């Protein structure tokens, strides 16, 4: 049965009210816009028009998916991060504000690197961190790397959609194995690796545990497996005086710093997220090479 866009919105809002309360209207509007391909302004302007049966069924499907706990980002197929609208699928983590800390830390460092710096975004997922770097640091050459071919397909789409193919490449790489020689040397390696502990995996909210990729979440018994592996396997891929920037979980800062310092890294800076939680660290390996 076809409905007007106003009725579509009101029915979606009514269905969402019991679980979403005051946010039901905003979510309903997002879902109707996504299902119809309309902007919010167009939805208001066309509220008296009838939507097609296909659009009505799509809105109903989106609402039901939301009610089962599926994250809005996966229903919409996209999410905003650092002034970018990125494609996201269940093959990649949803970009979160938590990652702003390491992104800003890496951008700050990259802006003062030598001309045409090479930067590696390891465990890239959707590519959100590396793509933010590429957009902000105009002469940087970015490599986005992930073990998941499915994640790399998402990253490649985002590279293409942002018209960054000239400076950004995507490669298959396992952070748990030595860096392949073909990758070359980098001025900066940035990573938001899996860092959820085995115990924490069981306690995750169902919207994360049941929908987001465990491959991108689980960091081993203590959550630190990937930090140890990346420092061991990818330090040789740094140029002299090169840097690593990591995101980490709540309370993991001392352990991540210790891993870096044990491998001859010097901590340059740490950064909190918007909630005041320490989330990111920037460290330099050895001494920066001096120009003659």
C-alpha cells in the first residue's frame, strides 16, 4: 500500500518511539531519506506526495532492521567522519568519534613531515583515518592496508568516491606478519588496530557484538596482540626517525606506551577523545635523520 511521505515518516516514528524515545523522529527522518534518496529538505517539500510501493517497502525494511538492533550506519550504508561521507558495510567498523584523536594526532605530525611523505594506515577498515590524512595533507602519499579483502573493497570505493586515487593506494597486508618489502619505507604509520580483550568481547553491546566484524575488534586476551605485532613487524618499514600513531582502548595507554618504548620509540604526544579519555599516542623511532 502506498503512502504519502508524511505518513511514511509518521509511521516510522511511531514504530521507533518505544525504543528510541526523543530520538525517534530524527532516526525516522534519516531512514525515510535513505530509502527514498531524498534530502531532508526535499522530504519536507514533498511530504504531501505519494511514495512508490518500492520506497514504502524499503522504509518498512529499514525500520525493522533498526528495531532488531542493526546499527543505523549499516542500514544507511554510509557514515560521516571528519567531514567525509564514507561507505560502510558490515565488513568494516563504523567510524567513531573515538578515532578523531589519533586522526588529529597523525595529521598534526604529517603536516610537518618532509615534502611528499609516505604514510601507511594499517588495519584501515573503511579507510577513514588514512583518507582524512590524504584530504588534509595535500602532498602525502597514502597506503591503506588491511587483512580483509572485503574491507579493502569498501576502502577502495571510498578512495574512488573522494577522488583520491592519484595519491591513495590499497593493499592486502597482515599486521601480524613482517611487512612485505614491496611496501617500501614510510615516514608515518598510523593504526586503529583491534584492541578489545577476550573478556570484553563477551560484554560488548549487541549492536556491536552481533553486527560489527569481530576480526576488527578482538585484540587477544589482553587486547594488545596487534600493538606488539605491529611494532615488531612494521618498525623495519619506517624511515630513520619515522613515527607510529596508535589508537587504543580505555586504560590501555600505559601498556601501549611500554610496548613502544621497549622497541626504542620515544613518546612525542598523547591525545584524549572528546570525552576526556586518553585514546591516542604518537611516538618516534630512534632519532630523526639529519640533513647534510
